[in-house]
């Protein structure tokens, strides 16, 4: 669970490469692409440009390099040639990358074309909720502090937090201890220590928190059909706070 200085350096390198994937996606127009086309483009970029490995491909039998979760899909959306990104939709792209044996994990919810205010607001508040959770990370804080910060921000804006899925420790394995819940009480749970690496990845729903899992065994949707958004970064607990290992161009820790 605790990473050595050498392991932290390797995690940092993987995180920087994954940030480059999102920076490159930011420069593309996703409208009109199928989710499988996005998947294939990301795979080529990771393999050919970054000389790294898409860590999700083959994990738990998953055949793709990313999850593409559109509108009311909470998470684990499966890329398809038949699903086209059309104006007015939101899509979360959840991507992992492994370099020299260490894995980074991050996601971003993109606005496709002209998106209405309600969808933009959900995406913005979800991103803010993630940063609220990241902002409390430091030695001596607890996992409950992270969950509380996220839950309070979502609730204050009238949204609900999905409870069935959570952040996780990460390193040589995609999913390590601890589990990082996106709800909780201050002071509860594991105390954070310098050298821990984990993801913070809240899934926030417009309506109720209830979800369903589709027949494909992967795709998770909101039960009430309303929108869901997600934001995710991989973080490192430092001696005096937190370092976001997957920080992208133009991003910075909130004051």
C-alpha cells in the first residue's frame, strides 16, 4: 500500500503519460465518432506515441482500452461501433495506462457539441466534488474525510452519490487496498499515510443514487434514467499534502 520513493517516481511517470492522453483528446472533436473509434484512437496513441500499455485491455476479460459512459450510463460503458457521440450528450472516458509495471487511472466527462445547462452543471459539480475530496488528502486525514467532502458537495447541489463503486489503491495492480468511498463521515476509516497512492473517482447522479447493471454484465445505468457524471484522478499522499499524479495541462489544485 505504501510506495517507496522509487515506486512513487514510476507512478508519477505513468500519471504524466496518462495526462497526455487526455490532453490529446481535448484537442479532438469527438462529435460524430463512435465510442469504438475513440477507443481505437486512444489505444494507438498509448501504444504508438507513448510506448506504454493500456492497462484495462484484458483486465477481468474486458476487451477494450477504455470505458465510454454516455448520459445515464454511470460507469463501465462498453465501446461500440454503433454508439455515436452526438451533440447534446455527455460522455465519461475512463482510461488506464501502465508503464514500467505501474498503473495510472483517470477519467473525464466530456461535453459533446451543444449541451444544455443542466448537463453542464452536473459535470461541473462532479468535477468540483472530486477536487473537494482531493483537497482534504494529507497524512493524518482519513478516508471518511474524503467521502464526507465529496458527499456534502454533491448533496448541497441536489445530487446523489453512487455507493456501489468507489476509488481504490493503485500501483502494480489496478485495484489495490484501500477502497476509497465517495461518502462517509469525518474521522472515520483508515488514516492516510505518506506514500499511499489511490484514485478518487466520484460518480454523481442528477436524480436518485439507485443503479442497474445491464445484461452485458458491464454497463451500469441510473435506475431513473437521469444523467450521471464522473471525474477521476490518481493521487499520492505526500509529506505535507497531496500530489495529483494524473494532473492535466491547465489543471491545478484548488486554493
